[in-house]
C-alpha cells in the first residue's frame, strides 16, 4: 500500500497562508504525525487518535494504555525527535500524552 505524503507542507505559499490565517500549528502537527507514521509500526500508529500543537504544547491522544506509558517514559527522547523534525527548538516546550 503506497502512502501519499503531504508534499504541500514544504510549500512557501502554504506556509505564508497558514501564518496569515493562524493555522501554522496545525501544519506542524501534521509534520509530527507523518514522522510518527514512519517511526511506529502500522499497528502502533493506529492507536494514535490525534496530534495537535497548541501554545507550544504538543498534545498526542493515544488509545492504548501501553503506548501512552511508553511515550510518557520516553518523553525527553520524543521531544528531542519532534524538535528535530520541525527544525526549530522553540516550537515545542512540552509534550502532553492523553
């Protein structure tokens, strides 16, 4: 099964539009979700309900209690990875797993 990548995320026009209309955080959350889709197995990724970025806090909703616990235990690791993906240290100050 081939997966369609979100090529539009890197478009300067889309980024400028997102900045103008205030949904820049949603595009960043899509980038994180794409990373998680590549990083996790298909079964684990299916447990992720949503990924949102609000006021520099990345909020990830997960169905599986075991996966939630894994994310909480490796919070520092994931924060570092997500900052690398976004190429900006200041975009995410905290990670909240729900």
